[in-house]
């Protein structure tokens, strides 16, 4: 019970220190009543906000701007940043809807193209069979089936085109979706202009420097570079403006003018005038739809091509009919490809908008942190941030997912930001590993300078420094990955209570290990008797002690047993007493034997003369006398001296004609170990070291 109490007490101390620095909140609920926490709606007037004038303000500068503000002023700032965030989220949602509509139109056009391809194949098969088939023959019937199949596929294609047209109409009718499309075209125009600039520079390199053609090309390149710069500045100015503000509207006008100018200059350099991509896409789709609407496949292998309905009843060959369907399919493929490019640009824009949203959220969190420090309640805002931060990716659109991933990697608030964060994480962990190892080595060397220090305690302190430094480094590195340590520490604190009761025996060993470390009853390398085991201490951990026996055995003893039992350390001092016990027969000269024993043990070079060697007559038994001789030697030399003295006694006794016998009661008997001697006698022969 004593050790169980130690374990629980130690675990409680650990838990208290863990939870001390952990923000925690205890909710008390009545057994029959559940209380729902109400979140106060946000308050504040965004008109009076001052920090939203530049939404891209650096975070450290924003913190300084917020410090002098009062609680009411911070409420205004929070409301204004919420409007900025909401506007950005709205743009993201509009762009995502536009992407879905574009995907719907593209998929329907692909379905129509596939249906037309199947229709064309069926017509070709029917044409081949009709060349040699006669009405009523099986070949003719098979050809009729092929025509029916072509009819069905043509009908499917017409329906798919109709659905694609409806999807495009929905986009054109919705101003918010149309705005998202226009934004994608703006970005696409900038990319086209940069490509045209690179191409123009390559073409200029082929011209002779100083020629009129070279100078003319240089003027166009300079003009295009200036237009690109103007467009980018206007775009940046619009991003920095607060939505719906007069500055934002003015910036939007300048951006539209810059885009128009950029497009005109690019087309001038390219020497072509391309129609609007969206209008061209709609026109191509309408052409394909009209061609299919005016083409009808009859069961007898004819088609009706409408000039005006019911007036033209031309007979066309199946080959011409197939060519018409093939051209319609090609138009659909080209149109789908063009719309896919626009859709991909929309995806790239969404990724950019999400990066801008992340930047706003970062600054909004700074405002909310300051609001909470000054007594405000930011929970409603935090819940909104958490709700809009969820990102859903349409994995069915593989191409769009790839574009989204590439755009995210290139984004300053996406891949670049996380690359920096991961770099910081790796750097902090690496530095913590190096610093903890160096600090551990320094402490290890410093502790070795103290004589008499515990080897176990030294190893434990070094281990804690090295491993603890790495753990602290990893926790600090997690903050670089924008991970909050509060929930992690709270989880560890709660888990420690569970572990304290589930692992009581292990914690008892842990507590006993700490007691052994600080009290130092023995150390590594000492010769000890623990829990009935005699040997050398091989190693000590917080859980157990490892003893190496004299025959090479390895014993693992739990620290509870070690600390709770008798500990006998045979090598705790620098010198150790060598005691040899003998039994001599009744007919021997006792005085002569004692004198010889003292003389023998004194003659050994490693026996210390101070304290003086001694002799003992302990008892008189029925057949023999119990006598002993002892001397002091250095602890490291003990076993070698012990063996030498026994050999010297045997040789000297032979010289003096003192017989030795293994039979008790006859002549001399030499016990092999002190275990054959009464414990009280051993205690008398092993007194404390004289002062």
C-alpha cells in the first residue's frame, strides 16, 4: 500500500503541473437538465473601423494598431473584418458554382460527342450492309437495326446539347456567376499577354539589332510590358480596396480599362482579332445544336435536312449524313476543350481567392485575440471562421483537382506558406535535437566533476535533458505548423489521470526508481545483495534494476522489490574487509595457528596495514575450534586478495606440517563462503571502517 500511495501521489503531481499551464474549462451539468451555451451575436459598426482600410496590412503592424483600441472600437473592427471575410467567401462560392456549371456543360458536350461518335459508327455499319442488302433480307434487317441505333444516339446527343445550352444560359443570367467568369477571363488575358510578350522577345532575337524591324518590335514589346504593369497595378489596387467602397469601384473601373487596353495591344502584336471566348463558345454550341436539330434519321435510311421545315425533302446518302454528324462532334470537342480551359482558369482563381481568404482570416484572428484580451466575446466570429474554413474538392474533376493543387502549391498563402512552415518545423526540431544533445553532454561532463555523485542520477538527468529538449522542441515546432498546443496539453493532462490508475504498479516502480536515484543506496558497478540476489549492478532504470550474477546470469528486479526490501551494498566504500573463516581440530596448537594466519595475511602486498589485520576465536565445538582472520584491502582488489590469501594459507600450512582436511572435526576445515557462517559472526567480522 505504501508504494501504491507513492505512485498515486507522483502521478497527481505530474497531472497538477501538466494542467497548471493548460487553459481548461469545467462545465457542470445537472443530471436531468442540459444547458446549452448561447453565443452572443456580433455587435459593432463597421463604418468606424480603421484597420480594414488596407486588408493586406502586415500582421505585426496590425497588432500595434489594435493595442490602443478600446473594447467598443474593437467590436467595430471585428464587424468590419467580418464583412471583408464574408465578401471573399461569397466570391469563392460564386466561382465554385460557376465551375460546377462549366463542368456540367463540358460533361454534357462530351456525352453528346460520344453519342454522335456512336451514331456515326452505326451509320457506317448500316451503309456497308445496305450496299449489298436487298429489302426483306436479314442483312437489310440488320442495317435497319443499325439505323435505329444511330437514331437513338443522335437523340441522346441532341438532349445533351440542349442541357449544355441551358447550363450556359444559367451562367449568363446570373450576374454573380458572370462576374466570376469575367474574373477568370481577366486572369487568362494576363497569362496570354505574358505568353505573347515572351514570343515577341524570341522573335526579336532573330532580327538584326538596329534595323527598323528590330526597333518596331522593341516598341511593341515596351508597349506590352507597360500595359502588363498597368494591369497588375490596377489588379493589386483593387485587392487592397475594401469591397463596395468608392475606392473599390474606382479601382474596378481602372482594372476594366487596363484589361481592355492590354487585350488590344496583345492582339495588335499577335496580328489577330479573336472574338470573346464565351461568345464564341456559345456560338459554336448553337451551330452544333442547329446542325443536329436539322438532321433527322428515318427508318428507311434517309435524312431530312431543314432549310425551312417541311419544304426540303432531299435524299442524302448515309455517307453525307455521317460526315455532318462527324463535323458536329468535332465542333463539340473543340468547344468543350475551350470551355475546359476557362474552367481551369476559374479553378486557379478559386485557389487564389482561398489564399486571400486565408490572409484575411489570419488578420481577423489577430483582431479577435485582442478583442478577447479586453473582455469581448469572439465566439460568434470564431464559429463563422471555423465553418467557412472547410474546403471541399471535387475529385470527379481530375483535371480541375490537378489545377487546384498546382495553383495551391504556387500560392503565397498555400503551398509557399506551408513550405515555409514545414521548413520552420524541421529547423526547430533539428536545432532542438542539436541543442539538447550538446546541453546534455555539457551537463554530463559537469556532473562527472563531482566526486561521490550518483551515476544513476547523472544518467537520469542527462536523459531528461536530451529527450525532454527534443519533446519541447517538437511542441514548439508544432506551433510553426499553426497547431494549437492548448488542446494537446489538455489531452495529455486528462490522459495522465487515466494512466495514473491504470498503471499503478508501473508508477510505483517509477517512484521507487526516483527514490533510489536520490538516496543512492548503490550505483552502477557496485557489488550488492538485492531481493536475495548477489551480484554486480549492471544498469538501473526508472522501472527496474539489472543485476549480473557471478556465473554470467542476468537478473531483472522491479524497483518496488528493491526499495521495499533489504539492500546490502558490499562495495560502497573504497576499502573492503577480507575475512577467512577456518575450523581446526582439537589436537592442533591454537596459538601457533592464529599467529600463522595473521603472519600470512599481513604478508600479502595488497593488505593494508592500517587498519591492522586481526584474528578471532569464535567458538569451541565438539570436534573443532571456529577461528577467523581478517584484513583490509582496496575494494577493487578484494576478490583477487581473497583468492590469494586462501592459497597462501594452504601453502604455509603444508610447510608447517599442519594437516588440512575437508572432514569437520578432523584437523583444519575451510568454509567456501561466508554463507556457511552464522550471520552474527559475519556482522562481527565486518564492522564499520575505523575512523
